[in-house]
C-alpha cells in the first residue's frame, strides 16, 4: 500500500470522520476552483465582478460540490453537461478532451455564459468532471457587449453547440482558439478568460486526484454519492414539515422594450408526499426581444428560490437537493422559448420566476421569505472603437435588497440570482479611457418601509470622454415597483438618464444609443421593499436611519408618522 494511503476500502464502511474530511475536501476543491477562475481572469466582469462559477461533477454529470458564486449559473450545470455527453460519450474521452456548451436550446443559458467541463482521470479512469462557467465580455454579435435589438439568438454572439474538443490539439493556438478569436472584438480578454476556466478546471482535477491517491478511487466515488444523498435527506426532511397543498404566485417584467405591456409570470407550487412541483402554466408567450428565458435558466431560478427559503444554509447544494423537485414550463412561453428566440436578457424573466415562487412560499413560511427588491439584472455596456481596437466595458449592477421578517434589507448589493460584485472605480480607471466614473453613492429614501425597511439603491455616474461611444442597457423595475410583504411598502423604481448640455435624455430599461464626449450618464437602481407594518418599526432604528442619512426627516414623517 502506498505511503499515506488510508486503510479505507470498498468493503469498509466510511466512518463519520472520514466522510466529513473527504466531503469537505471536495467542497473545498470546488471553492478553490472558483477562486482560481476569478483571480486568473482578464476581464473586469469576471476578475472584479466575479460573474463566474465552478463545480465538481461525478462521472454521470451530477453536481457533487460547487463554489458559492452565481446561483443562476450553477443550478442546471448537470443539464448543460448531459447535452454534451449524449453526443460524445464519457467512455470515449481521452486526456486533454473537454466539453463546451453555451447553446440556450441544448442545455445552455445565454450565449455569454460558456460552460467548459474537463474530465478528471485517475489511473486511466474518469472519476468525474471539473466544470466552470464564465460570463464572457464579448462573443461577437451585432453590438459590442450587448445587442438589445437582436432579432434572434444568432445576432447575440458566437454559439458553441454541445461539443467535444481537445485542449492540446484545438486550443493553445489551435483551430478552435483561432476561430473564436476571429469572431470576437476583444480577443485578449475573452481568450484570457477561457484560459482562466481551463486553469480552474485543472486545479479541481488535481485536488480530486490527490484525494483519490490518499483515500482510494472507490472511496471518493462513494463519498460523492453519499454527499448527494445527505443533501437529499436533509431537504426531504425540511419538506416533510410543510403543509401539503398548492400555492400560487405571480409577478411581471415591466415590458418587452417595444410596448408597455407587462410580461406576466405565473407559478403554481405544490407540496405533496415529500416532494415539490412548480408549474409555470399561464405564463405569457415568448417575445421577439431578448427577454426570453431558456428552460435551464427557469430551472435554476426556481431552484434558487426553493433552496434559499426551504433549506438551511449548511445543506450543500448538489444534485441531491434537486431530486424531490419537479419543474415545468409551457413550450413556447417566456420561460421555455422555441429556437431561435433571443435570450441575452433572460435574467429578467428568471427573476420573475424567483419572485413568483417566493410569493407562493410566503403563504407557507412567511417568516423565511424576503420582500421584493432590486431583484433584476441591470446590465450596461459602454464600448468604444479606437486606434488600438475595441474597449468593451460591461457591468452588472445591484441595488436595494428586500426586507425580511427579521432584519432590514441590505443596501446596494446585487440581487440573489446573480450575486456579482460592483467593479471598483480604480479598476475601470486602469482599463478604460473612454469614460470615467464621477459619482457613486447610496440613494436616500429609495427603500420601502415597514417593521423592517428595504435596502437602499445606489447611483453611478459616468462622464463620457470620447465621441463615438456605444451604450446599451437591459434592466427592469423601471415601472413596476419592488413589492412589499405583509404590510410593507414598495421600494422606489430604477431609472437611467443622460445629461447632454442642458438636455436630460431619459433612457428606457431596454435601450441603446451612441454617446458623445461630455455626456453624463447616470444609472439609479431600485430600492428594496419593506416587510411588515410601519407602525411596528423600532423607533431607535428610525433614528439610526436619519442619523446616518439613509432616510430624510420628511420621509420618516410621511412613512412612519413620527418626527425625529
């Protein structure tokens, strides 16, 4: 027996200590993958905003462990994997092979999120896969960074169908890397981010191989299975404590960017015999703009709402949690569109899935849900073509978090499904010369009120430094306010404007235009809604908010009926 190898064998049952050490080792490996990916990335959207995720999967593609990064990207990683494995069986893979997929109609989400899976070989046998996904700054398409008026998915960028390539033959200067480089505007950043994904996959594979060397291949496989079974047992136990029945929730996107008609999402959530079913029958039909939500994204948004409300944070999210859950959405609807519908802004519909499920759950466990907030993805792209090529800046903005039964909502944070960080001003100053950030701060009085208030939104102002700058945005909560719960008031809506001399141009939530030197672009994000009745709020909390400038005295008198 090699030195340092455990006595554990396939015939020896794992004791709790060994199981705990190995399972936590797998989770730690996934987290290390996420850290490696972010620290190795080139673009600000990954390097600074951390719009990327990582996970370890077993041989069949079941998610075993993941880094706690972007919930929207992680939920359907097994589905994205299986679309590749069905075409290129695992048994046929060789050293250096990898799967790649970003096809929204074959297990992917939107094109910018590219999934890469690298097999983990131990002693010539594949024990599992290291998988990563990153939001790529530019993948071609009709407009730098973001194409708001794309007629179909092909106008949104480069599409990788479920495929198999080899790292040594096809990448690293090979034909696939050259093909991708030739079809994108910022190859140094995009190829750099792809390489960060390969590096993260490599470190995940190395850590799993080290565990196999120490404890044995069969033992690691056993722990993978037990870890998923553990999450399933814990989740089923939580479900067993809930009343059986069907509960309904509904929310809507402001509009499709063409008309002012809201796009309604409806959810029926049924708990029965220790299982949970969510049916989105009644949701509006798919639209011609990019707000359509691929089915895997619908699954992910729904799983995120259920996991966050019904389970303890210490239950690892893996394939075991998904086993008691069934999700369906009508084909051709906003939440399960037909090819070739554009899907770039699929997070807006995904958030309405999250909200509709949250409202249904509020009828079962009112003390565990949160009110509406800046629960939307607000994405801006500010791009410029100069003598040295394209410079593409893209950022995902947060806002006010909804309040809960126990505390105020957080101020100026990203919403639950995306979980991105704000890009530091210093990073934008270093990377971009066609704009500079001249204002950044919280928005007093932007929250909803109640026993607990929502979080504050924020503003960010950009001075445009060159002519010919391209600007595009997709967002929501510009017209329909974040909703309060159990007597709490709604949060303030978002808005965007451009100051050009003495003129102020109001920007729609789904829009795009060219900017001029001297323009001041300002984005104001939505505030979180309140929870509970305002007359139940602690007077000391009100005084604290006024003292620190979160609320004005006028707002306090209006919302709470008291003078401070």
